[in-house]
């Protein structure tokens, strides 16, 4: 489910978020410190998490 409004740079940055060990753990487990951390920093602080949201249409911590 990739949005068409995302740029090539957004896609590259979202790819990094997909492979990020902290974000991957948060998406997989849905609880714990990694989940809390990603949920709280993704709102405008992490450019990779923001790109993930623009490309996939969901937050970086959502499964």
C-alpha cells in the first residue's frame, strides 16, 4: 500500500525505517521500551519514521 504522493527520497528513508532494529522490534512486539520510544519520537523528531508514515500511510510503531 504505497501512496503515490511520496517522493523517491521518502521511499529510501522509509526503507531505512523498515530495517531499523528499534522500529522493527516495536512493530513486531507492540509493547515494551522500544514500542514506547518509537511511539513518542516519531512525531516530528525522526525523519525516517515520518517518511515511513508518508509512504505506507501508517505510523512507524503500527503493525
